[in-house]
C-alpha cells in the first residue's frame, strides 16, 4: 500500500513539471489548397453554387453571341478589301461560287459587347484554371486534352488576347460552343442538387434530360454555325438557320432553305454524322432505362401521396391469385373506391400480373414497385409515411415457412421504423413467431386460425365454410338464376356479413335501450331479420359474443350483427299491418314474420339452426297463410295432450328463471349441472388452464384436463408400455368416435386443434378421442404441452399407408382431418402442390365411404378434384355453374362446389380476406377469434352445435326456434347446415328409367340421412328443432333434369339397351365396392384387428350439404338437424 502511494506521488510530481501540448488534428486540411478544394469541389452546397454560377456564365456567352449576330451587318465587316466581291456576294441575279473568307474570319463586334465578352471570358478562364489545378491528380496531359478544357480555351483565350492586341477585337470566336459546356455544368449541377438535399434522383429523368440537352445543343450549334458560314454565301438569318436545322434533323427536308457554299454544307454533313452516332446511343440508353424502370415500377410521387389516399402491399412474391383476392376484396367496399394500391415486391413483375395491371379497371388504381421493404429508398418511393395502411403478407408457398416468417418480421420492423404512424396489417404463418409482431395493429396467424377451424369442423360441421362466407364481401347474388332451390337459397345467404353500429344511432336496435341482450337479439331478428351476435361497452375494449340476458343494452353500446348489408344501406318500408300492430304486447307464440319487402326478409339470414333437407321458400310472397300464425302443436301417440307453447323472451332477465349457465362469467361449470352418467364418464377429468403452452402468445383457455400429466409413453397409440398394454384403437374401448388428424409434423399450431375440442364448455360425455397421425414423431416439447389433455394420442404414420390408417382406428373414426403439408406446398407447377393430398384423400374416400374427411388444400381452385366423380353429370353441371359465376365477377365462384359447401375442404388462403376486411372492419379479427375459441372473454359466448329430434318437430320454423332458444337457454342461432339425399348419376343415366331410380333411391335413403348442423352462440343448455321432408323425390328429379340440361345431354326415350347398360354399370360398381372391402378386411386380419367395425360402415356418399347463414324466420326445420 505504501509503495503504491509513492508511485502516485512520483506521477504527480512528473505531471507538474511537464508542459501540456495542444495537438491539432487534420492539419493537412487547413492548407489553402485544401480549403479551396473543399469550397469548390467537396462541399455539396458551395460546389452547387459554383456550378450554378458557371452555368449562368455559359448561358450569358450564348446570349451575347445571339446579340452580336443580331447587331452584325456583313457589309460593314472588316477584313475584306474587295468591295466588288462583297457586293457580288449579295446580288440575287447571279450565284457566285467564290467564298469571301474575310466574312467568315471577321465579324462586326460592338465595343460594349466586346467588353462584356472579354470580362466573361477572363472569369471563365481563371475559374477553369483554378478547377484544373485543384483537381490535378498527377497527369497534366489527361486534363489538358479533355474536351471541356479545349472548348474553354477556344472560347476564352482569343478574347484575352484581344485585350493586348486591338486589331483582333473583331476576329470570329465560336462562342456558341459554350452551349456544350453549359450542358455539362447543368448535369453536374443537378447531381450536386440531389446530393445536397440527400435524395436519389431517377436515372430515367437524367437520361431524358441529357437527350433533350443533346438535341438542343446540336440544333443550336448547327443553327449558329450555318448562319455564320453563310455570311460568305447566301445570307441566312439566325432564324432561317434554326428552321433549316429543325427540318433537317426531323428528316422532313422541305428544301426551301439550303446552305449554298461548301463550308456550311460540310458542317451539315458533320452534324448529321454526329447526330447519327450520338443520338442512337442516347436513345438506346433511354430505352434500356425505360425497360428497367418498367421492371422497378417507377415512383409514387409525393404530391399524389399528399392529395390521394393509398395503401401499401408488401409481399415476397406476387401471384395472380393473391393479387386478385386482395383487389376484389379491397375494392368491394364503396368507401375504398378512391384509394390507390401501391405494391412493393422485391421480384420482377410476373407476366400474368402485368397483364392484369394493364386492364383499365386496375391500371388507374394499382401501382407496382419493385423494391425491398428493408430499404428506406424503396419505402420512400412507395411513400409509406403517407400511406393509410400497410399490408405485409407472408409467402405461404415457401418450403421453409419459418424463414418466410422471419422475412415478414423484418419487413414489419422496417415499416414500423420508417413510418411509425402507419397502421400495420401483418400476416404470420407460425404461431411461435406472432409475438415478434404484436406491435402491429392487426395480426392474423395462419396456423392458429387453420387448426381452430379444422377442430370446430369436427363438432360443428362446415365451420370453415361459415367463416369463409362471413369474411368474403358478397351481395348474395350468386346462384340466383339457378333452377335449383338449394343453390338459390345457399347463394342468397352467402351475402351475409358482420357489421357494427352504435345502439343510439341504430334503427335496428335503438328501441331496445335498457332491455336485455337476448330480448334485443330476438326481436331485432323477428322485426328486421338481422341477427345481433355481440356487443361492446363504451368503457370496455373487449367484444362480448352473446353475453346473455343479464347484459342490459345501453345507448353507448356498439352492436355487432349479421345481415345482408349494413343498416346505413337499408331501406325501411312498413306495411299497414305492421303499423296497426304497433304497441301490441308480445305474445308467447312467434307470430307471422314481419311484413317487410323481399330484401328485408333476405336480410334475416344470418344466425340460424342447421338442418338437412331442401325447403322451397317463396320470397316473393313471404307472408304465411292465416292459419299458420297460430301453430297447432303435435299430439303424442294420437292423444289429445299438447306440448307447452314457447315462452316469451323477457325484456329484463329474471334471476329466478335464468338457468345458471353464464359459463364464461363463472369460469368453472357447476358440476351439479351434469348428469350422473356424465359425471361417471368423466370422473377422472378436472378443469383448469393447460400448464404448458407450446409458444408465447397463446390465449389461456379453461379446458378439461387430466388430474396428473400422462407419461409420454402412454401417448403413443400403437405401442404398449408399462402403464398400458393397448396397441390399437379398438383395445382402448372408446365410447365416442375418434377424430384423426393427419399432419406432417407436430407444429405448435396443432395445439390450437386440441384446445377447442377440450374446452370446458364441451360436455365430458361428448369428448372425442384425438389421434395425431404424424409423418415424423413429435419432440418432447410438444408432448409436454399435450400430455395434460385427456384422450389425446399420437402415432407415426402417413395417410397413404393403409396399415397406418387401420392401426390408428380409422374404422372407429367420425372425422379425419388432413392438414396441408409444408413439404408439398411448393411444386414446379404451382397448382400441382396439392396433387398428393388430393389423390390420397380420394383413395380414402373410396375405401371408407362413410368417413367424414376434412381436407386443407394449398390452392382453392383444386377443390373441384375433391371426391371427384368423372362421369357424374350433376358435378359437371356444378362446374359449369362455377364458370358462369366467375364470368359474372363473383368473389365466391367456388362456393357451389359440393365439398366446400359441405365444409369438407377449405384453403387457408381464403381467409386472407379476413386481414383485408380488417381495414374497414377493425373488429373482424377479434370476432373471428372469439367464434373459433382462440380467445376467451369473461361473459362472452362460444360456438357449438346441437341435434334436432322428433320430439322437437313441433317448433317447425326457424323463427320459432330462435324464440325457443332465446327464452329457454338464451342461445342465439346463427346458421343452418343442411344435408339432402341425392343420387349422383353418371352420364349414361339419362332416361326416365334413371329418373325413377333416383326417386326410389331418395325415398329409401331418407332414414339413412346424415345429420345436419346449425350454429349458435351459447350461454346455456342446448335445444333443437326439425320439420318434414316430403318433397325430396320431386326436388331431386328437378336437380337431375337441370344437371342434364346444363351438361347438354339429350333426353331420348328409354330403351332396353340403355337399361341393360345401366344394370351392367351397377354390377360393376358393386363388384368394385366388394373388391375394396375385401382389401381392407384382409389388411385388418393381417394386423390382427377385428373386422366388425368395418362391416357396419354404410355408404353415405349420395348426399349434398350446404350452409345457410341467417335464413328467413319462416324457414322450415327438418328432422336430424343439428342446431
């Protein structure tokens, strides 16, 4: 310690004795030459001023030359001693071939003009020498032989010499050549100007500017040179010379003005040669830059960005399908018609996209820019900081979807950094990457929505079709010209969308201020045909779907409803009967539907129960007969007893009458609400939140869980372990049908498939076992996340392996979900990406005909190959109907394809419109997440389905069902899933015999009909309804006739040969079916599996299903509907 103090003391002593030395850095830049170089060359602003001054001097010398020419008179020129020659040169009677060289070398120069020219020349000379000295780099000859230096010497040195030698003051100096120096100075000045303001300029603009300057300089040089040389020949004015040059360079050549002496003719030849060399090079450069600018797409000007509204679309690669989906959905909204779309894409524009953007409809509104969102220059070109919104879409066709997400994240960060106030709409693929872009205003995670919809498709059929139709903009005009009743009804209902309005501003809901939500929903549907599905308090940001009768409507509430169009675009026309009935009390029975015009009745098609069968509804006469206003209740076993009528919906909830069913406000369902049987089935389940989430940002959902986590070995379905010896699905003895999911890998998104199926509001006795059939075994991280859920298993295998399908229990399954695989999403031919999936699904469709197969495809256009029947005339007719709707400009041309209508197939790209709609409806993503169960809000409802039995047929109509559900369990129905028996005949089946076969088959198939579905948002127990189906044979006959008519099949009378052909075809089909059946049974025997389950499988392929969103209140319900 002491030695250290001594060292410090010595250091202080030495420092006190030293003298501080100030060091100056960059001394070499303080020299006089460096300061001059900094001022004249390096500094952008000062060099810009110097170049501007130099340009002004050159323009001044050209102006002085024109002034000197205008004041010049050749007759007074010095240097010509022969007056006779001078006079002969101006005679009009003879053309002298002699040249007066004196008039060429000597001119008349007034003293003031000479003085100014000498002054300008002296300044230019000194400046040139100074710049040459400052830019000297060791090679003096290189600088001396530059064209600019030579021109400067030619135009300045002679004037400086005349200061010291007066006789040379009238010597000719080609000052007009300074125009070329002015051209160079102007180019440099523009470059310095752009450098000074730190903006990149267009190479196209520079090239056009250079070309124009070159043309002007050529014309000016030619005009001045020819005028001067013709002083010695036929005197031409400066204007005549200019006229001659313009006519010559434009290749017109009138010949009225021509040079007469050989020096001027030689000058013309030289100028033409120079033009032939210089101008083509300039034009070639210009053409090249133009083609490059076409690829880059140019700029979106700042003036346009400030006076017009535009949005920016950032994509990795732009395909024609993506572009048309965006444009059709974006411009479907009336208030967006004046918006411009600026596309920013790093790849060169595709030929198909270029052709589309050349269509006048889009060419005036869509601007394509090739550039990167990571470059500020490209974001500046797109004027991102002035944009109304920025849409950033991921490339879902990439093999590495994680890498595609990383690119999207960087684009979102770059856009937020450049334009922090610009709203961002981001599409992400993987859920684990979502938290990186949670700062964006709206985010859609593709895999979250995909798996949630696939899961709900298993318990609420066609959920994917329902959501797709809701998020597509349509007016419900599709299929209205079809003779098929189901197509007209289905197409009309597809026009329903979700809208919002404040209660105090609404005519639909304004009168229900202070009433319960259920009361408002029922009576708004009864009176106006709109379905109120949700509400949001003014002081609460959360949207509540069907908060139930305990929610009292307030004037400041925002109402969310489903309707054909928004209230602002609706006309309210009341008939006299309605006016007379105003003020009457609400009766216990649902009276006749409101007497509204046809479009108002159509507007009531959004939230209804699902049913099977076709019911013809005459919308032109919506008023039912008088006897239908009071329903006669059905009798039981012929007795006279009647069921109780439907209770009225109360204005204010009666706490003593409301069932304790507000499930989401009370996050634990009361166990006493479950029957003893249900309790015994699920006695080993508990309710709670999953302890392990596979990714950051997943919304916590109360679920049915195991009391203790299952060991990983017990999750393997096909292999026994120390805890369980079961090795196939049959051995487990499941009481409910299986749900099998076929996926490539166990991605984090698969977690969102399990959660909706294990949510706490699913009854325990109805939980379906879930089997994950994975190409690659899952990792421990995923198993840790799913081991807490009951009846969830996995197995390694593929759907193209029959043994794997049989081992995982496909014959005991009710639904098979086929997820699009990442490795097949890209192909050399784009639309071939789905080939393997389609063929595999078709094989399973033939092997297991009663199995409900739900398939995800990459490209929506490939839906037509699902459950493909090559010779089915009805399918061919639907194909032609799709083409007709596409030609009419429909955004939903594929909606009539039977697999899509039935909810058996969907493409996640169809949900891109959800992100696009969020620009106009910022609540759409939140409502969709609530519907799919991705988010849960206390007090909000959920999506579920229920089945209608014969005991509920007395309800009869959808409107009465609405009242029944609202008054008993406070549920809101929002749609019908209807299935009809149908015989898909081949093209050979085209006679009356075939038609009679259709009728017989349909009648026999009534009792084998598949169940129908309807959706509702639930806060209580479930209920159901139904109706008869007496018109099937007639309707199906009409369907077959319509199909044949569209397929252009002749209706020849039946013949013996045709009947024999049909019988032979039926025998062939039976033999084929037997062959497939034997194949499956042999494989099951080989695997040691019992074949009893497969024998019980029935062929239910002869049905068609479709979704009705919010049908009219007088829609008849049918038996086996699921509400």
